[in-house]
């Protein structure tokens, strides 16, 4: 079903995103800290989300591998 390196990377990225945005890992970021004046939890969520989008774009646009 998932043949090719690109499909496998996107599937692994999906699993990473699922784990990253799941409660046990989100609980690690729930602290009373700020990053440049922003609360830590939303900053970590949006940074992880942006990283997932950037990596998905890199995998999708990269030539070869299929």
C-alpha cells in the first residue's frame, strides 16, 4: 500500500505529529514559563506544528525516492 520512500517518510511524519500533539507530551510543556513574553505551551505547540509543516513540505517537494 505504502510503496516508496516518500510515502514511508510521510507516514512516519504523521506518526511523529500524532505523538507530538498528544496529551502526555503536551503535559511536559505546561509550565509557568514564558518565551519572549509568550506562554510556553502555545509557543511549543505552534513551533512543533510549524516544524511538521516544514518537514512535510520538504518531503513532498524533494525529488526522487519513489
